[in-house]
C-alpha cells in the first residue's frame, strides 16, 4: 500500500520509531528530581542518567548502521526494537543506581539500532521528489515523541510514580515488531559482502566514553586527562578510517561532498547547543519555581508542540526551496531564543518562558526537516545507510556533547552535591552560563548551514 511516491508500511514503522526513542530521551528530564530523591543522587551523578543513554546510543549507532548495511537493515531494526523493549522492563524494575544506569545504557544500545535503520529504510522506499515530505512526517513524529515526553511523563509520574513512564515503550515496541514481521518485506543490505571495521568501532567507542567521563570529572585533573585521551583516540580513529578499505565512517564523503559535510556539522552544532535546554529548564521549573512534574511538563511541552506543528510543512517546503536557506533561518531563530533564555530569573513570567519555547520550537522545525532532506539528497542511493547513520550520529553526538557541557558547568559551579534550594543561586548561574555558551555555538552553526552550497532534490 502506498501514498503517492511513499510506501506506507516503512512510513508507519518510521513514525513509530521516530516517536519511541525521543519520548524515552525527553521523558527522563521531567523525572530526574524524583530519581534523585529515590536514589539520593548528587548533581553530577544525576546527569549520567540521561548521558549514559546518549553515550551508548552514539557509540553504537555507526557500528550498527554499518552492520545493517552489510547484513540487512531490517535485521538490525528488529533486534533494536526487541532490545529496547526488554531494557524498558529492566528500567522499570531497577532497584539501585547501578541497575538503573545499566538499563539506560542498554536502552541506548537498542536506540542506536533503531535510529539510522528506520530512516534509511524510509528513504530507500520513497521517491526523491517526495523525500522531503516523508522526512518531514518522520520528523513530526520525532517532535511528537519529544512533546509527549514531558507532558505524559509529568502526568504518569504524579499519578503512578516515575517508573510508570517506561511502560509506554512496551506496547509501542510490540506494535513495531508486529508491523515488521507481518508487512515489511526486504532487507536493504546495500553493502553485502563487505567487511566490518572492528578496530574502528573499538576506537570510536573508547574515544566517546573517555570524552564524556572527562566532562563529568572537570575541573579535576582526571577530567582533563580523560578529555585528552579521548581526543587522541578520536584522532587515531580518523587516521585509521582514512586507511581502511571498508571504513566504519566514510571520511571521503566528508572530504568530497561539501553539502553532506556542512549539513552534518550544522546538525552536530544545532543539537549540541539545544539538547540540554529541557534538562536545565526541568530543574529550573521544579527546583527553583516549585512546580510538580505535571505542571513542569505542561510548560515544557510548548516547544515540541510547535516543532511538530511546523516540521511537516518545513520538510515539504524544502522540496521546492533550497533546504540550506530554510534551515539557516531556523538556526538564526534558535539563537534568538537561546540568548533570551540566558536572562531567565526566578521571577520570569511563565507565559514569557512559554513564548520563548514556542520561538525555539519554530526554529527547530525550520532547521531539522530541511537539513535532513539536504543530507539525504546529497548522496547516491547506495549511501543512504551511511548518510542516515552519519546524520543520526551527529544528532546523538550533539546531544551527548550538549549534556557533557551541562555536566561540566554543573560540576564546576555546583559540584557533587544534591540539588536543593540552598544551591538555587548556583543552579541559576549554571543555566545562564550554559545558555550563553549554547548561543555562541549555534551562531557558529549558522555559518556551516549557509556555506554548504545548493542542492535540490531530483
């Protein structure tokens, strides 16, 4: 069954996957104060609940994307959904901090198997002239997941406790598995017969892990050492990839395709400068303003609702207007929103905060779908798996570094103590510092978005 130029089954599966993983990521921000209370976590340890998920997802996304290219994307997608569903059960029953962090890491690995494959399958089954529309619909589902996270998570947490939010993953996971087994035909193994780069995968994962540990330990000496080691290992990884016959990441695509390279770097910087917004604002609303999880969720949902409302239109618009122009405008709007957030105070009117979140949501909508369209339209069909995996990696790396920066700021300004009213002034200072840094980062990202060159879908 098809829509004009779009296969319906891959689209429905992509929509469900697009909702599932962002929901799980965004819902955690709203329940962090409750987790901190149950397990007596300090400020730095609290950031690891979200960061370990992002780290695991980022470390395994490219390897699993490559395995999918070689052995079949459907196999990897199926395994990812099954693992994600089982890990959700583990998160629900976790009885200690270690068990919870471990379950979150397994969730991240499952998410890494889902991220690139679902979008690659959708792109492979969609006509080029409708690619922006399909990706716009997919992006809308992502923002619906982001919307439902704080909204539904706040209600469930207040009514049934924070563990209840992970029950949502289970029926969605079962639904996706049913659709895959019953209706999704094909494997899409475009790199069948090629070798898997085990050494590159190991170097890549070790470098990201060392960098995130470094962020969490700053300003102590061990933090600088870990950051240095992670950076050196990443340089070795790039050196290895340039000499590998079947590399984990095709560095040559970045060297030879300016549109692809600049669009991915723009995505990296965009997510790096925005992902921690919800993390900071969730703490601000619940610790400083005194709202409960449900009330905070109602406020935070403003941003993703606006994103969802405009993403599909922005994607369709990028089928006729150069995507770089639309996404650059979106990043400019985001910069304005970030600068405004840096002036938040304990007395800022809530309606003004919601207005700022709406502005940010509109900027995100203008950036994401057109930028995704630019990436996927800049490569040949046989590179769709690499392209979607690379873009997913940029998104996750950006989110990981965003949380890493937040983690670093909290470690330096607040330290390893529990977040209470006594440290509210320090929390406000950490937020303001973070938003200033993110504003500068996003402004730099506009440059990458503007210089990528023209690419129109065929």
